[in-house]
C-alpha cells in the first residue's frame, strides 16, 4: 500500500494509533497496550487519487480474504492476523449505505466526527513504512465524542481509557496547547458533547485533566 501511494492518502485510525504514538512521545508516555487485529483506514471523500488500483488484488497474495461486514455490505479484508476496514467521514444527514471508493475497488463505512481527524495529521514509521495518523489531541477528543455512541460497554470503556491516557501524556510532555487548539477547532456542539461526556467519567479523570477542563471555553 505504501509503494502504490495509498498510504499517502489514507490515514490509519483506531487502536493501532495508540501503539504508534509511543514514537511520538519518544517512549515517555504510559499508553494502553495494543489488543486488536483491526487496522482501520480513513479516506477523504472525494478521493483525489486519479490512478486506479484494485486494493484486494494488491493484497490477496499476502493471505487476505475479501469479506463483507454487516447487512450493509461494508468491504473488509480478513487475515488470520489482521482485519482491514475502510472508513470515511459522514456528511449531511448520513447514510447506512457503503460509500464506493472506485479508485481502489473498495467501499467505506461513513461515520460521524471523522473529519476532525484530518485537522493536523502526523507522520510516523512502522518498520520503515511511513504512515499518517491523527494528531493525538484530535484522536483523544474524537474518542471522547464516540464513546457514548458505542453500543458495546467494553468498546466505550476502551475509548475512554485511550482518551484519558493520551490527554495525560500530552499534558505531561508540555503539549497542553495542542489540546486547546484541537478543542477550539471543532464545532461548539461537539465541544459541549465532549465536556458533558467527560463529566460522566467521574473519578476516572486524573486531577491534571480536571484542571485542564477548567481552562476550556464552555
């Protein structure tokens, strides 16, 4: 995917980002361990790529099997070690239908709040492959926003744990301004949801993050 330029346009999101943030924090942050096989790739819509490739044809020799997720038929690539899923920002009233990405021969699931992850991406490397991931401040705030929308309690708790760990790491490494910038960049309704959701975390919020909340505009 890197050689074909797909990773220049896609952004890796989801729990694998937390693993890659160890490099961003130079190993000085205490972050939750990686416990998932899912690799989630977020694509901007429309995709500017002109040259078409069949992404499944590119990867099938590595042992991936084409599969479809749920009644809607979202494309996934299944492997004994990894599951590749494809996402896109949801616009307007939204849709349950898969969004086709013709240049890659796949479709994507449209989800709310994904646009904020494109604000200030960072680039990191995994075994010499360059990968774009969201800025940890955007990732943390996004996790807070989606936690309450989770139907599974375990996934909601994982979102909260990752968000708190990243906010704490940003504060402890003197990157408080990055949280404030990310927070100020999103719509007020989203900011209100974040404050309201953080209030439901109760005692799980460390003191330094509570102090941070007092500085954010209501």
